[in-house]
């Protein structure tokens, strides 16, 4: 099995930031209200009074306030397919799994268009509530082991230090920097720390 992070690895950029920008162009007041609420939730989170998931829910709440958000998501994916990196297209196999902190809402659509059957992402219900916890760092490995037990990770690809756990647990780990694929070695100095 080949494990791929999505944002910055397969997708050129951060799809969450891009969907916020895309939403702002179409519904600026709705997005601004959500950004304001997310700022308050982030302040609470910093004081230990909330969770990161609550911050993320507030940040992306504008999506679920739309009358036809599935169409909005579909239009976003269609307009951003050009951001899929050529390096992924040249490496794609039937054994690929995308594992990402981004919402399953749009990553599932990108994956379907790329011919990827397995996606592990931050799951949300139809109201925009995150189900479980944000799929990042150690949670990615836990969710892989839960969904695909006893299947070894042959290759893992990421641009982020927060995914180092995936690289360490793969037979072969690769760091993606732009369009370069760099074999991972312990102690690698990641450009993206998050």
C-alpha cells in the first residue's frame, strides 16, 4: 500500500485555504462571519477552553450554511483539479491511499477523479460537525491501522513534519518538496513543520 498526504503532496497548496478563498469570492459576508467566529474559537482553544476541532468547524461552517453545498463542493473540485501535481499522476497505482486532515467532503471527490479508492480524511456530518478528531499526525497512522489492518505500508509520501510518523512506519518514506521527491532519512529538516 502507498500512503499519500494530500495538501502539499498530491495537491499543489492547501485545499482548505483554497476552499475558503473560493467561498469568499462567492459568499464574502458568510465567510467573514465564520472567520470571525473561528478567531474567537481559536482564542478559546489557546486558553484551553475548546478544541482544535471546534476551531476548524467554525472556520468551515460557511459551507454548510449554503442551500446547495454539495454543488459548491463539486464546483470547487472541478475548478481545482488543475492543482493536482504531475508527480502524483506519474506515480499513481491501484494501491494508493490518501490520508489527510482536510475534510472528506472534497478530498473524496478529488480521489474519485484520480481513481483512488481509499481515502482517510477528517470526517464531517451533514451539519459540518467533525466526527471523531482531526486526521493529523499520529491520528493518521491510527486510522490507517484501523481501516486497513495488517497491510504493510510500502511507500509513504508527505511534505509535512507532522506526518513523520507515516514515513517512519513505511518500508520507504519520501518527502515531497514542490515537485521533488526526496528519500526520507531520520533527522530530515522539513520545510513544512505544522
